[in-house]
């Protein structure tokens, strides 16, 4: 899974990047709305994590513009704005999920996996392609029922190919 993190706080961004990478995800980080739009125009990603308090523009306005321009990627808002009105506004603006800071890294990873699963039209995490079976949550891979040991990079590549659904990567 390739994630674009849009977070202006350097300390928080560093922690999220390191944590997601430790979970085997590929993560790119940007700090501003302008950098986010530039990254989305050239880099394929599967899901976006969006902070609302960006220095050059409110993240909510960025989200609304991206949705108005047809971007269908799943977006998880990760913010300290905890009022019910903010959560409702974020979801109505096009966010697929809303998580409050502070958060648990395992919950963030689980929510990202759920977003990706729903975007692919699946209700369960396990991906099957013929005799090949991949459980992204546990990293277990089997072929014809026999376990296959893969390196983290091989696992990430296999997951990307299976999530692509026939698209060229």
C-alpha cells in the first residue's frame, strides 16, 4: 500500500512515516496543500492521510477541491479537531474516515487497510487470486495452501500488484 501523508508538523509526520514504514507500507510525506497537489499529480498512491491544519490552506478546502476535480482516492482525515461539527463536515466534504490525534498507530494502520479494502470492493482483508492468497494484515502468503516466506519488499510488491486490479503499475 502506498500512502501520501499530508502533515505539516515535522515531529508528528516523522513519527507517522516511521511507524507506517515499520508496518511495511510505502509512505510519501508532504507538508503543504500545494505540495500535496503536486505529489498527487505525479505519484500513484492508494490512500491519503490528511491533516486539516496546513500552513498554506485549510485541509478541508483542499479535500473539497480534490473531490470536485474527480479524485476518488480514499482519504483519512487525521486531526486534532474533535468537535462533532468538524467530523461531520470532514465526512461531508469527502473524507472516507476521520481519526483524532492523539491516536494509536495500530488503529491508523487498520483503518488504512479497511479503506483500501473497501475501495477495492472487498469486505474482508484477505486477497485471493486463483490459488494465491495474501493476508495483508498478517503478511501471510500461501500458494495452493502452502505458506510462502516473502521479504518485506516482496510482500509490498505482491500487495501492490494484487491491489492494482489489472491496472498497469
